[in-house]
C-alpha cells in the first residue's frame, strides 16, 4: 500500500491542496513548530518568574511587619509546680558538647528552648549541640 498525500489528508488542511510536500516546506514547518514551542516555553518561564517576584515581595513586606519580641518568663515559687529535687539557679545538669557551634549561639539556642518549653534552663539537660549543614 502506497502512502500518498491524498491518503494522509493532512496536506489539504495545511496547504489546501493534495500536492506532495517538498523538503524546504517540511523544514519550514518544522522550524515554525520548533519556534512556537520555544516561545510558549519562554512565556511560561516569564510567568513563573513573575509569580516568584510577587511572592518574594509579599514575603519581604510581611517580614518588616513581624517583630520578634522575646520576654523573659517570670518564675515564681508559688505557681511553679515542684518536680523532683530543685536545683540552685547557678547549677546546671551535666556537661555540654559543642560541635561546630560557638558558645553564644549555643547559649541562644538553649535559652530559646527553655523559653518555648517554659522549663527553667537549669532543669534542662543538653548533651550536645551540633551544627547541621544544608546539602
């Protein structure tokens, strides 16, 4: 069975005739199709960049509005539940190993954990604090 342009029927839709396609016309159609795909991909990429720009602008605007306020937790002996043996304010729970973290950063992390959990810092037992690198 011989495939002819009349059998395929696509040349009528493209050119309005049943003529066989030449190499130059085939290359021109391929080029136009390729360029159409590239233009559409570029438009999609620009649309994604625009959305990313809008969200980063909104995030920056929200960061300016948010103010982090850390207030010390007041501990009174009357309201604090007594759990186990009380430790003096200056005594800690064991040793702490710092791995890739400086002392001020470790102190800040321990203070934040104490604040968020509402457990006095001298009641927490930190074994080690290690810096985790992002991959």
